[in-house]
C-alpha cells in the first residue's frame, strides 16, 4: 500500500495541482486509513477493501474528531479510491456513494472598521519592524489575501505604480489583486526604509516580508505580531490574519460590492464559498437596525 500512497502523492501534486498544505493533509489521512485497514481488518490489498471497512473507519473517527475533520478525511479517502480506480488497482469505487456529514455553519469573526484602525494606530512606525507591520496589515486587510498568499509574496510580485500584486493561491493558481492607496504608501515606506534595514546582506532573499533575522516572516510570527497589536489596541475579540481577510470581504459587501467581484478578489473557485459573507452583512445590518430604528423593537405595554 505504501507504494500506491507514493503514487497518489505524485497524482495530487502533478495532476490535481494541490498546494503543499492540502496534499500533505490528504497523505496524512490516507496513511491513517491504511493503518486502520491493516490493524483492524488485515487488509493491505486495495482490491479487498469493502464498503464495511470504510464505514468502520468513519465510525472510529466519530468518537474522537469533529465533523469538519471527518468531512476532510472522507474527501481524502474518496480522492484516493478514485485514483485507485483510475489506476485499475480496484474494480469498484466503494467510497463514491459516501456523503460528508452535515456541518454546522459558523459565521467567521470580523472586526469593525474602527478596530482595524485601532490595530494600525497601535504600531510603532519609528522602527523597521513597525513599517513592516503597517505594510502587512494594510495589504492583508486592503486586498483580502490569505496569510499563505501574503507571506509568499516576493519583491517582483509587487507593482506599486500600477497598484496591484500577483499572488499564488490554492493549487498554486495565480491571480492579480488590486492594492489600496494606503497599502501602496505603506509598502513604499517599508521597502525603502524598513526592508533594507532587516535584510541580511549575506542571506539575500526575494521574499517581501522579513523577520528581524532577515528571513521570510512565518505564519506563527505574523500571528504573534497580530496578537500583541490586538492586546495593545484593546481588542478583546479573537483576532487572526484570517479575521482581517473576513473583515475585508464583509466591509466591501456592506459598501455595495457585488458578490462575483468579491469572489474574484478572494480567489474562491465556487461562489457558494463567498456567499457566507452575505450572511455576515445581513446579520450586522439587522443588529444596527435593531439598535437605531425607533420602531425596530416592541415597546413593553402595561397589562390592561
């Protein structure tokens, strides 16, 4: 089975074009699945896998992981079985009829506009790291980038005169995203006065955002920066890089941007993924309406 899993890895990378994070998760799921088949059913030949074996694996997951994780693992299994069928390693795809468990939809957290401003105002702009942090926040909030897209940007990807950035999204797909005027200003200051001060002349890199050691800033590093700024700004709600992406999307919809354009900006393949932001906007609109309209809530009347 391990040789088939290795071939499956090649299939995910070369034919499916999945990102490293995604195919790594798929491979981890399939190794767990293969171990279950071997340990509990003595199955190592894929031709001997039956529906009951898949059912048994999914049932074993229910006791220890969330429905979201089960859905992802099932997606990995379905992809693996489809691959086995293509390679004629199995005659019947027993995984195909399985449906992912229904998940409770939760609305992503967003910041108010004044909270985003408070984050930016909490930055000490007198230092190179401060200039970097302003550029980071202005770009991720101003363009709605995923954190992986933001931190993989290289110098040649930024086009400040034309106010756009080329980013590599999921599946290594490229797209062009506009940059806000404030982000252009922040990026110019960072590149000229901040990045050169952080850059290690002996270890030159094309990555745009650097840490204090002159290396590319990591996800964990950016998360820590954001947490410190949120604490300094007095923001009590959860704040992560993804919160800024959600805030970007919600604030644009609230100001009249159409859903299709937002889909392109965010790099969503399916518009149903983008539609969750309409629910956020509607919820916030209702909240504002309830607070401000004189006839929004019933007045308590004395009993007659």
